[in-house]
C-alpha cells in the first residue's frame, strides 16, 4: 500500500508536504502513511482515493485496476 501512495503522489507531481496540506496534517504524519509506519484512517483513504480519482481498493492493494472508472 505504501508504494501505491508514493506512486500516486509522484505521478501527480506532488511532494509529501502538498498532500499533507490537502489532508490537513503534517508532512511527518503523512510520511508515516507512505512508509507504512502508521495505518491510514478510513476517512483519509477515501479522501486520497477521491483526490487521485482511484479506488480505496487500489490504494490498499486489493485491486490492480488503477482507474476503476475508465473502461
């Protein structure tokens, strides 16, 4: 999961501070999500999935379909 978060962020040309600001948290706190040190709360997962236009399943590694809305 942490690799997917990093890949989504990098593909969007964002740094950790920018994503942390979007989530209303510190860069250090967000970094712990990317490294897998802290579990991500459901509300944060939903917000990230909506922001990156993907699914929570993709972020969690349940699905390999990055854009479930594209046919």
